[in-house]
C-alpha cells in the first residue's frame, strides 16, 4: 500500500523595528523551492522596501546556505534588491541562526500537543501561532527602558 507523504514547507524571517521589537514573517507552501523564498522576499519588499515618501532604512538579511537561498533564482532575486544587505551565516552553524530559536518557540509554546486534521488545518494553525507569538512579543516590550531590573 503506497504511503501518502504530505508536508508543509515554512520559510520564515524575523524583522526588527527597533532593538527591542521583533516580528516574525512567514510564508508556507506545499513545496520547498526557491520560489517560496522569493515569495518571502516579496513580503519583505512590502514591509521594508524603498517607497516614495518613506525614508529608506538599512535592512540586513542574515541567511544560511540552504539550497533555496543559494539557487540561481534566489541569488538573482537578492541581487534585484540592492536595499538588502545580505549576510551569509557560516556553513554547518545552525546555532547562529536566530530563526531556529523562533521556530523552536513556535513549536514548543504555540503548536505543541495538537493534532492537525490536514495540511490546511496545520497551515492555519501556523499562521495563528505566528500572530499570537508576535502579539506576545509586542505586549512584553518594556515601554520605559530606564527601569532597572
């Protein structure tokens, strides 16, 4: 009997509005292709790309050397965004990848101990978990940074 293997691919970025404020941006897909990473870059364009009347701020994108990041299509998409400064993590150093910690938090605190009926249910749960995590991060931001611990 053939086994139906289904998966959901997640491409994630963590943006910082300030030193203390981080937001996760997520794209989900039923494939794991460079086009998924390029879709994430398009979302980052909308959020942080240059716009008339909006001051341009430097944006640093720190990524690992995964195949979807290093393909010809991905490199062309990165080159087409001169406002992005790309920093490549060293190979085989997942402990340096901040997004791995965010994914761990999502799995442990927002997606654990649940059963998903199908991939659509999982997809909705992931996006809801990201929204919840972003809201939790925003609510815990200290408004007065002068307060001593």
